[in-house]
């Protein structure tokens, strides 16, 4: 096992800071040491009270929370820190901006959007805003950027969450995000080693497999990780993803049955990541309730084995009392050695010391002033969001010259909005997107008829044969053409832990929203999320990737459709899904 060097990259601790780390460890009980290994999730809705009691009881090293309005989140985090003897790492998911920190935070751009911009400025701005707004509410650790590579267009898990299919671009833009983030006292945690984006399945639902050869991995993911490590990356999230080629290289006797996700595989964490790539920072598991981990071994083994394999922190309790006992039992039984425990603790406390959390406690500045909450959603950040939309929105194709569409030439629009059925529509906040589309199109001067699909009709009056027939029966083609000048379809399909891939899904079989009309009237298709919808919609001759569904994105997309602004974003070959007909 390669031991941590707190004086070296990425910690660069002084003798005084190392002294704090060592003295803190020496003064801990074994219960406190075991507690530091956990990152807990605040799932309660009582302003942090329940979680504060958990912190007092189990002494975790870090916490995450479910979200909420900025003032409420601030008070929650304050309770966490007040309940903990040792300052806590408090993490947020800020892949797209400060909206990942709290309600009222500023969405800037998805990583796919930032990756569509010709330079890394938007990636930097996402990190910059994420850092400023997260720090303002008391966070100090960002689970980002995503350093996965979009090598398989069928993968919808990383589709909008990674910068590119090009390792060099991924590395450059990840560095830019981290540079922006670290303008604040924030720690970046890139994810998901050993790399997602090769296969199409979701590690939330099964063990992911990165099946590249060692040579292929070195040229792609290895290149990205090595570049980030050399530039001073402090922490990394380990995915529940196997890397069989390297598991077999370091353990030639391993059988297929014995191949484990990286979170539980010492040959990947110790031999590959620590020794070959030279990573000296902190490793945290991805969420431990994901099936990629739970399917590998029983829970009582998973918990301590993750630490024994080389992870330093374990993400989330399933059951607090049980998981704490499993970790303690693993230590007592020798699964976690004393040496491994002490090494993990040095990395955890070293990470905290690297941004001066121990000094902030002494100075009374661990929580920022509540006055700083005004930075969330401030005008400066909103302007950066508009700039990101302007620069990223991408015209993938317009092979029949349907653009521009403007109120002078195509005033009467039929508009289709294709999205998830309940409950995902509510979870992702898509319910207001349809209204925003109509409002912004009307503000631009169009007459808009928003289509009502089967989901809309059921929401109004329930399931019925009448609603089914309304959703499938279409009026005459000629009358349809007399009523409208053009058609715009907005597609906003998203997914989370229900299926391995997200594809365009119609509200009902043979529904009237399906694009039967593409040869009747000029039709423009806009994707507000997944970039690869042409696989299901190859008949669309005009296709735009907008990468987001916020009002600024919708407004800027309409400006480009009307010809008021030029398209500036770049696409990569994944948008065509390896098919010839998607290019037509």
C-alpha cells in the first residue's frame, strides 16, 4: 500500500498543518476514527435537526444534503458543523452551476453544453459560479467535474454530463472547471474512476464495465486522470465500474466471477491509481446504495471492503446503526488494517487542512456570513448563464433549409413538447418548461398552438377511451396544413435509475405527437437534454441541441431559430449515432 504524503501534491501541508492532522488522529477514539470514514446524506425535512443528532452519535467526516432554498440549506449546514467536533467536509453536486448547491442557485450549463463551446471559458464559468454559490451556503466540496468520456453514443448516463468524446477536450475542460471552482475555498472531486461512457448501462442499476484494453484505457481515461492528477486534483470519486483488463493485468489469476467494481478492487485503486498514476489525494466511493455496489457482495462485506480496497470515504449510510457496525466489525476482524485506517484518516484530515478548515474553526469563520447568500442567482451569474446558452446551442443539421423560422414568414406554429410521464416530469422540474416555451415563442411574435398529448389529457380528466382516441386520431392533413405555417418539436427526455438507457418515448402508441408531419410542413426539432435523439428521430431534417431547459436556454434557442442570432456551438460525431440516415 502506497502511503499518503501530506507534504506533497495535492495537499502541500505545512509542518503545523500536519501536526494538527496527527494530533487529531491521536486524540480520537476508535469510534470517532470509524465515523470519519462516512459521508452521510441528510434525507430528513426538519432543517438538519435529525442529521445533527446522527453527527453527534456517529461522528462522520462529511455530509451531503438533498437540497432546498439557500437560507434553509445554510442553516442545515450550520447545524452539521455545530454538531461536529472536527470540521466537516460538506459536499454538493454542482455539475452545471450553483443550482446544484441550493434553490435559487444559478444554472450555467451542462458539461455537454460547455463542451460544445469552442473554448473552455464556459467550463471555467460553471466551476466559478459553482464555487462561489456553494461556498456562500457553507459547502466546501464539489462532486465534479465529470471526467467521463462519451465514447459510446448509446450511453445516456453521461450524455449531457461529460464534455466530449475527445480525451484531450475532456482534460482541458475539466481543468478549466476546477480552476474556476478553486477561485473559492472549494475542493474538486472528479468522477467516476475508472471511467463511464464506454458501455450503455447504468451503474445505478448494475455493475458498470469499462471494457477497454489497457492500451486503449491509457490513451483515453488514463490520459485524463493522469493529467488531472499532475495538475493537483485533490479528490476523486470511484465508480461502481469494473475495468477487467487492468484487473487481469495486476491479478493474472483472477476469474470473471471475481472481477469487482473499482470501489471494491484493490488492484485498480492501489496498483493502477495510486502506484501507476501517482494519485496521492482522497478517494470516495460513489453512492453505496447503487446496485453496481450492492450486487457485488453482502452489505456487511461491502462497507469495510471499500475502505480496505483503497477508498478513504464511504458515501452514505443505508442504515446508520448497521453500516457503522459493519465498518467497525470490519476493522475488528482485520478486513481494514490499522495501517489502512490511519492512512485513510490522514487523507481525510489532510484534505480538510488543505483548505484551512481547522483554522476556520479557531477563527470562527467555518460558516460564511449569511449576507453572502445574495450571491446566489446574482446578475453577474445570470449574465454568464445567458452567455453560456448563446455560445453552446448547436445546429446539428438543416439539410432542407427550414431555418430561419420567424413570425414574418411562419407566424402560426404547432408546437409539440415531448417529455417524461409523471413522476419524472415533476422530479426534473419539467412541468414548467412547456409553459416557458409557449411564453417565449409568443414573446417573439409567433401564434402558438401547444399540442396536448395523452399525458396532458389524463392529467386533466383521467384515463378514458375518449382521451385515448383524442391522442391517436389526427384531423385531415390538408386542414392541418391550412392552420399552421411550421412545426417545432421540443424533446426533453430525462431519466434516473429506472432504466439503463433513456430514449424518446411517446405518450401513447400511434400518438398524434409522433412526427407524421415532417413532409407536410417545415419542421424543426430541438433537444433540451439528450444529444443523441436523432437515433429515434432520423426523419427530422432540422435538428438543434440546446443542452438545457431553463428559460435563458429556451429564449436563446428561439433567437437562433428566428435568425436573430447565429448558432455558435460545435457538435461531435456522437450526435449521428453511427448511422448514415441521421445525417440526411
